[in-house]
DNA sequence: GGATGTGAATGTCTTCACAGCT
DNA sequence: AGCTGTGAAGACATTCACATCC
C-alpha cells in the first residue's frame, strides 16, 4: 500500500503488461487466471509474476489463481490509472499530433488538455477540439489548468529548455521524445523514449549476430 | 572482438547515448574526452562508462582520456552503424509515415527501402520516393530486396500476423510499435516500443509520489 | 491437488578502489 | 598528477523450492 520501498522499473513495466493481458482476458469472459498463464503471455516466469504482485499485496487465492476482475482493478489502482491525468504536449509537429489524436491514449486516462508550440505558423491551428497555443503561455496557463504530465515533442536543441519551462510550471512528470538526455530536479520524474536508441540496439544485435 | 559474451541491454543503450554525445563533441572540435565527462552527459558514473567500453576493448589512454574521433568510430563499429541497414515498414498509417520521413533515421544508416499496407485505399499512395506496396507482396519482395529490419506499425490485432510474415520472409530483426508482446523464433531479435507502457510508468510514479 | 506467497540461493549489473600507464 | 582498466565488493533482480492455504 503506497509503501516506501522503491519499485524496480522492470517491475512496473511488467505490471503494465499484465494489465493489458488482463483487459483482453476480461473480454473473453475468463473469470480467473494463474500466474503461469500471465507469465506465458508476458514472456516471463510464474515466480516472477508472483513476486511482482506480492510487492503490493496478496491478490490471489492459493489453489485457484487470481480473480481477473479484481486483479485488473488492483493493477489499475497501483499504476494510477483510476484517475485521469491532465497532459500538456509541447511541440505541435507530427509526433505531437499523433499523440494528441491517438485514441488509446485517452482511453487509458491520459487526457491531452493543451498543445503548445513556439512557431507562429502553428499557433492558432486547430486539431479536433484543441487549439495550438503559444509556448510562452505555458507558465501562465499551468497554475490554472494544473497539468500532471508534460510531453516534450520538440527537436533536440529545444528539449532542455522546454523541460525547464515544464518544471518551472510546476509539472512533476515529463515524457521526453527528443533523443537527448534531459536534466531535471530530483522531485521530477522523467522518461525518455528514444527511437534512435532502439534501432541502434537492433543494429547492434544484427552486427553481433555471429555471437 | 565480436566476442561471445552476452552484452546487457542497458549497456547497449548507454553506448548509443555515448555515441550521440561524441557526435556532438566532434562538432565542437573537442579532440579528447574523459569517462567522467561522458558520465556527466549521460547521467551515469565514470566507472560505468569505463566498464561499458572495456567490454569491447581498451580505447582510452591513461592520464588522457579517449580520443573523440577514434572512440566515435569504434562505437559506430560496435553498434553496427558503419553499414547501412535496409528497413521495410509494414503499416502505412501515421506512425509508418513519420518513420519513413524522419531524416535522422536515414542519417544513422537506416534506409527505408519499402513500405507495405493491407488497406487497398493506401496501396499505391506515394510518399516522397516511396510507393506503398501491397502487404501480400512482402514475402515475394523480400528475397530480392534483402531487408535487414522489419518495422511493425500496424494495429495490435495485426501485429503477430505481420511478425510471422516478416519472419517467413527471412528477416531477423523486428522493431515492433504495436502495444503487444510478439512471439518469434529464437534466431530473431525483437524490440517493442510501447508508448502506453511508458506513460503508465509515469502514471505509477505520480500515483506513488507520496513515496 | 493445485496454485499462491515468500525466504533463500543464484545470477546479473553497478559501484568501489586502486594498480598501472602516460 | 591525471585518468584508464579491472578485480573485488556490494546492490539489485530473478529463479528455486517449498510451506501454506483453498
């Protein structure tokens, strides 16, 4: 329960995966699921599944497994998906657009409340119900609109400066899509999704295929 | 050299990061760099940097550090970025489009050679110099065009089936952007970029902020 | 019987600290 | 003196294996 132990990143990722399987299972009408089943779907071991879940409590019944509906809801709670988060996207290029419009995003409770850009040509553009705002208004808007998550979808050169603005605006969680490392104060959480990095990892694997 | 030791994923990611810093440094004209400098830029420790590099050889000079140009080229070699890889993208939606057109992609040696889609409405569409092909031609084209990397940019439901087709076409490296786990034979490398997962990790951090 | 929850053992990655080269 | 390269120690994550409960 909101324990003080630091939870490993890999654990959180797996919990997310388990949740997505559980949501599929719910559709099929399955009422119960074993750690072994979840492990198979997620490419881990049953022991791993049980360890992951045991960090947060005892959700299963020995001899039976886990109740699909109950575990789903527990995981949603743990991952903070019961509530809806207010997201502001900075950078109204292709990526920003894709994010703001991606439907699976809103479904999971990530509500894109605003989009900002610095380029005059983009400011004022309408996307569905959103109008691209002037990036300079970010700090002012933030206090009233209380954004939870800031998304950086600008070119590398501008990324750190945007991060600084987001932090100054009181945002404590940043998702960074620019392929650079971002520096933030310790009370701000950052994740960087760096596609170049991912492709280079594939390249490495191919180049060293000879093992 | 091309040793048989398994290299940790986290190490490969950091090598990628170091490389991108080195490329920046080259611009500034710096001729030498210390592990401590690289560590600062990449958010690790100097010991970590040295360990990472030492897996592949001794590239530095004691008392001096690393030669920027030399290390850059070594890392390119290790990551397989000296050669250019032939990429085929399956799924001509927003994401596929963004990838095919992203300039930094070609710069790094990832050459998008073909784009496929199953929807008749999209087949034949032209993007720059690329024409969207019929997904059913994938297997046939592959033998002649020798794709190195396949990119899955289709909805979840279709992802596994596309993966199977890529594998059947003789492709050994797959980058998956669908938010599902993909199953492939052991001689095929996969990486999944799952944005939902990343956002849920942020959500988790926010929800457990109370530490 | 069947499957969970969990200490103990194992394995993997990171950090320390220092010898050794320039 | 300065900074690398690396064995040893430490921290962390995963797997084993079994007592425990349905």
